[in-house]
C-alpha cells in the first residue's frame, strides 16, 4: 500500500477502535486513531489524510461535525460514516452532508474492506479527473475540439445530439485528433455529468493485468492480489467509462465486455457472483475495426454493439482552415501557463503552419506552439523559427547514419521490428507507431520475418 492511503479513524469505544485499527492496518492502510473529536481535528491540522472513517456518535460530539470541518478545510479527503441508526433518511442526510459512503453497524470485515477499497479507488480517480480538468480549464474543457470547419461542425452537432441519450458511442480518428476530449464532452453534456468519468487506455496494459483492471478482482484472485481491487467499471458507477484504443482489447476479454453491453452485468476476477454495471460505454479507436473483424482480431458482435453511434474526428490536415484559430489559442495558452509575455505569429509563419502535414494532429500542433513560445526571442513567431523547428518525420529520419561498410538490410529491419515490440511490451499498435509504420504494413513485416506466434497464424 502506498503512502497515498492514509486513514484517520474516529471511534470512542476503546475495544472497537483497537479492533478496527488492526483490521484496517492489516489491509495495508496507514492508520491514525482518535477517541475524541478534538483529537481528530488536531490530527487533521498536522497531517494529510486520504480517508476519514468516523463513528456517528462519540462522547464529545458526532461525526457530522467532523465532516463539516473536513469539507470546509480538506475537500479532497474522503469521508465514511459508521452508524447504528440504519434508517434510510439518516443515510440520505449523511450523503447530502458530503459523506462519500456509510456503514451500518454491525458490519463484518469484508463489508468494511470493500467500502474502504471502493471509496479509495473512486477518490483517486476523482483526483485524477480534477487534475485533468484543471489542466484544460483555460481551454473551456474542450478547446481542442474548437473549429469553424464544416468537418468539426458535424462533430459538434453529433456530440450535442447524442450526449443526452444512453447510446454507446464509438469514436474514430487518428492519434491526437481529440477523441478523449470528445468523450469528455459526451459525458459533460449527459445526465451522468455529476458522476465519474473514468478512462482506460486498452493499449497501456499487458493482457495479464487487463481483466482485473477492468472488472476488479477479489483478494487472492491472482498472485500479488493482497486486497480487493475495484475495477474501472465499478469506479465509473453511474457515470461514463471511456475505453481508448478499444482495438487493443484482448480477444479473451471481448466476450466479457460484450456481456456488460448486452446484460449490464459482469463478474470480478475470483468471484462468480454477478455485479451490476451501471455505466455508459464510450470507446475510441485509431484502427479500422471492420478490417479487424474481417481479419478475425475483433469480435463482430462486439463491434456492432460498440458501433451504435459512430463519430469520426477528422485529421488536422482535413481541416486546415482551423489551424490559425488553434495556433493562436495554443500560443496564448502557453504564454499564460509559463508566465511569458504575449506573442503573435507572423503571416509567413502561419502559412507554414497551415501547410505542414501534422501527422500528430492537434496534439502535435499544441506541443509545437508551446515549444516555440518557450524558445521565442522576439515578440512574434517568425518563419525562421519554424524552419529550424524539427517537427516532421522527415527531419527526424535524417539522423541515422549508414555504416561505411553497409549493412544487411533484412537483418536490420527484423532487428528494428523486434526491438520495437520489446520496447512496447509486444503491443503491436504502439510498436507500429514507434516505427512510423501503418499498422497493416507493420503486420506484413511481422509475418515476413516470422515474428507472429504460431498460435495466432
């Protein structure tokens, strides 16, 4: 358990406090105990906690008075109330006052640890989402989706039309076109906007960990599972789950995700009991999933379930008329972020920006403008600043020096493919991007050099 799981326990019954302290500490939390409200307040004034577990009634006060102070002075700290008064109105009042969850006494060890794990996971994801919102607050949440081009207006119209519904959405587009921002827009404009938005990059996890990350896992379900793990589906309860690079989802898990979409249920790893999945699925891909279906790498039934409402994010080169608008915005944003004096872009420099290919799309444009702002020596960005800027794949490709005695090209190419696979933990999409190859061309080369396992052929 990391240092991020620090818990403050308020319980005035000595025996209960000692018992709970031991149970929670054995589960891996760093526990500080208090028997009185003043002691709990003193601990909060000198230490940082991620969770507070408090009894409803204590000798010198109650947990709600502690909750009021917590919400005022420590809004990021989660609060769980323990109560023996388990009527519905009491529970509703507790949640309305700002509690994240409650436990009705008497409760057993599994209920306690499940509630702690669930609240900890949701709190961590909310913290990450808050950080992301802060990063994009100056962009009004979705500024990378701005654009006056007809291609972007079509995207806006479809997002606004579909967001209030419960329909599953599949976002298409190259890397860097703003698929996650479109997913966040769908969430923010929906009836689920007050619930969590949880994102999972399907290309970022090895297959051995994917099931536990998505569906959760019971303690002991696999080697190293020393406590209950809350999956992303459960963490997104009531909200939206964004599955980026859905084409990377292992075939072995595609049937399980299909069950979530069809039946609204799933099973945690190590637990045969069905769990309810109250989430809206938004998926994204930079692949042609129909081709993946035809090649047998993606289930047709899952594709049809995901592809209820397709939205395609255009590449930046398809909406060049939006580049000046985006460039001015990103330049202003970079100056504000780094405390720099305002900068402008010369006419010649803007023409160059509009003529570039931008293989990395809006993301590459944003990074380029930030770099130019940081290195600027005048009040405007000139053409000379861009001609010295190594932003294209062509400029990078000249860095390799051919050995004087030449090389064995096929051995060199095979070695490059193998190194890319190893560096990306055999994630083929990532390895293809690392080498700057189209995915199908990358697969062709893997087959050519016999680098695809026999069982997949």
